[in-house]
């Protein structure tokens, strides 16, 4: 992680504050502002952990703090340790420890063996803004707690960050959900990550998700989640990237669009291509419409790119989709509390019926996409390519980036949509 010190701001600072809070060294606000309170917490943490006390979060301070974000730590077994004693000591459960150590037998523990111990809290934070770094640590934490979650990289962003995919299920029907094509719609990332955690927990515990047996869903389907399609753009919006060559170029681009707030109004990838206008589904038509409005070169939003799939992020999604056999996709966006299900005159079998179920579960009406944003999106391309159900969900209301104060409602509403995809596919 980049070095954080007094005066630093943004989502990485919020993440560090959360780690300090969870470690018991900070009780202030998770406001993303590295002020005196955060600095004293860092000093106190460093002093207590026998680190050099400088109040700065560099590698040596972040390394031991990181585990509070991943939600587990490595523990060396001592004489007399049992899962039961450890669970009590660290506020977790025997089941959670067993799950996080699938290769060990609780009855044959050896002194000196190193095991994973999950903390008692959920892995996915929903009270702080997201960065690529946070999403990646959370993904790792989820996989340790729930080793049946698969992981793969589907491609890399402009800046070389991993666009990762989490897989769950062993069924024959594949489906895929993605979030944060648009940078300032990053709240969809924790929605999908939390869904993964709730689904994994329900599956492990023999529970249900939105009234459906998680085990049944897990056995019948295979879910591919890409929670963060646009990691660089998200980092730009939440302040995790606030310097360097790519940042300077984005600033230059934004200066040509004084009416679009920076970085809050940024939807594109960091090079200024709107990823959800970069798919080969009437791309020329999208280009014509956006050019008419003046978006003829890299911009914070609405620039369709030099050609279809010119951006590495949309190219990765396209290649990934072609190499699978998805029966249904959902692309999560904000905002509007509506579900778009149509592309041109395509009428995929059961698309309306499944959409109605999603609508019923969420209260979001099924809506036909307005002409201005009808082309070149991921969902558009998916429907055109396969004639199968594809949905763009516009979660929440207000102006993106939506505040985290909406998270709970957004999650509650969308849980029924995400569950309906699994049960109806
Ligand atoms: Zn969007």
C-alpha cells in the first residue's frame, strides 16, 4: 500500500482507520482523513507492537494491520490449544476455524503448526468506501473463511490491477454478476462482495438466502462474480489514486469538462473510456449519440472509446463471457431503483418472467432503456450475442457516488434480485 501520513486522505485512509479500530487502537471516525487522532492511534499501535514510532503507515506498520481487513490471522499452535479454546479466546466459532483450515484434523493438532483463525466480525466492510486494495484483501479473506470459493483473474486494468472473479457453486447452470463498470458506482462492489459472504455463510451453515436453500442453489448453479470491473476508476473516485501519471492525465481530461465534478463525476476507466459504452452492440449508434453531445475524446463519462473493446477492462469482460456458458447475467449500476431488461427487439425466453420476479423481490420496476443509453453496454451485448436474460440494475437513488448511508437499503432491495438470478436461471 502507498504510504499514509498526516494530511493523507481517501479510501486507503478509511481502510487504515478501520484496521486500527478493529485492532482496538482507534475509536474515531472512519472519515478517510488522516488527522491528529489517526496519527496518535498509529503511534499507539506502533509503540504497542514494538515498531518504530513515527505515526506514519508504511509497509512495516501496514503489514501487521492488514489482517484486520482480511478478517483472519495466522496463529502458531501451542501446547494445550484446542479449536474450542481458541474460538473462545478470539471471539469466533469452532466451525469457522474448522472451515478456514480444511486440511487439518481438529483431533490431531500439532504444536508449532500454523493455522488460520477468522475474527468474529464479517469480512466485507460496508461502512467505508472501496478501493482496489480493499476489494482484493476482502476477496482473499473470503476465500480463507470459505475455501470453496474459487478465484481467478479475468484480465488487467489500464494500470495493471487485477480484474478478479469469485466463483461459487457446483451446478451445471452458470451465471455471472458484475459491479462497478462505472467508477462512481463503486457501491455495487460491496453489494456483490457482501452477497458472496452471505451466500457462502448460508451454504456453510445449511441456511437459506432470500428464502431459498443455499445448498440447493449451490448444487444447481455456478455463480461467477466480478465485483470490480473498473478498479482504476474506482480508485480515482475514492481517492486511492491521487497522484502519478494516470492521475495527472485524468485531471487534464476533467479540466475540459468543468461541469462534471472531479473526481466524483468520473464514470469512465482511468484513461477516459466509458466501459459500458465500449461493447460491440450497435457501438456506432452509441458513438453517434454521444458525439452529438460533445463526447468525442477521452472524458469522465460518455466517451465510447476509439473502437469497440478498445479498453482492457471491457475486453476482459468480453473474452471472459465468451469463454463461459452463462445463462443469465446481471450488471450492477447506480442509480434509479429500476431494472433494465431489454435490448432492441430481442425478447430472450423467460427474460421478462425472471425480470418480473426480480422486480417483485426488490420493488424496482422493470423498465425499457431510454434511447440515449440503449447501446454498447455489457448487458446489450450479452443479449445480442446469446438471446438470453441479461439485466442492468440501477440500485439506489440520488447522485452517484451514492453515500454509504444508503448501503443497507440498497443491499436489502438487491438481495432479492441477486437471489432471483440464482433460483430462476
Ligand atoms: Zn452505470
